[in-house]
C-alpha cells in the first residue's frame, strides 16, 4: 500500500452534512476507489432537510425502532418498511449477548431474508436507532436496500463514550460502486441520543467499578 492509497479518516467522518438538504457524498480523492465512485451518488441528508410530512412519516417508524431498542442487549432497534404500502415487513433488535454480530439491523435483515415469498429489497427502507456500523451498512448494501434512516450518528455514540468503528455509513455505501441509495440521519435523535448516552453512562459506570466484565452486553449495562 502506498501513501496515496491511505484513506484519511478525518475526511471520511465528514460524509454526513450538517446543513439542511441532500448533498452528493464525495469520497476522498486519494481513496483507491475514487474513480469508479464518480459514476453515481449516495445521498446523505439530515432530518432538517425533509418536508414536515416526510419527517413525520419517518418519525413514526423510528418510534417503533426505539421501542425495540429498549428491549435489546444494546439500544439498537430496527424496522424494515415497504415504502409504497407502508407495511412493517421485519423487525430486529440487538442481541449481542447471544452473538456479537447480531446487531439490530442484521437481526431485521435476517428476519426479512426468511420470508416467503422473497421480499422486494429495492422497495424497502431500513430504520435504525443508531447509524449503521460498517458491518450493518455492508449488509444493507448486499441486500440492496436503497434507503436507510437512523437516529443517532456513529460520531455521537463515540462521543458519548462507546467504542465504535469510526467509519460512517455514507462512506461504506460510497465504497460499493454498484450501490445507489439515500441515508437520512437525525430522525428522532432527541429521543435516541439520550438512550445511547444513558447506555454509555452505564457502561462507563460498570467499567469504573470493575463490575460485570460482560462488556457491552452484560447485565450491569442494561437499563434499570
Ligand atoms: Zn451494526
């Protein structure tokens, strides 16, 4: 690997705009895959850039994800919704205490994958209380789900004090030349941010007291 092919992590973390409205996500020019990425765009936007009708619709489904998150081993809940019918097709919640890769989004995608007849992935929107980690966003890309809506960003969860792989979901999407989609952040973050902040506090409290070495998913870390 040459110096030029090294991705600047600071640049990747600015993928989600802080201004209202949709913008095309641009991959760092020194990234190895920058050339093919110019063929299409990943739209990354915040709740503020939406019409009030659209925002209200997204908030309705995020509230369902929020309720699932409260039942998870960590506060990640997800619902997958058919965009035309508005039907909730699948649900998921973090079950990291069972298997560390059972994130809420993975759980929901696995549940959708079991349905017969197979679902129309391209008609789905995935809602998740926390921004998709690189593993979950990769699963979204492979499933071909073209829209993701999240509450709290990876950056915020990290700031609250929980370890994160600091590679945001637009960066993952942009690294897949075959994928086109839209990522909306900050829906109901006034509810999801405190949920993650409280989780982070419990984790840190447990860590300082040297209690419950079960890590992220131990009993000590559950909401009381
Ligand atoms: Zn994940």
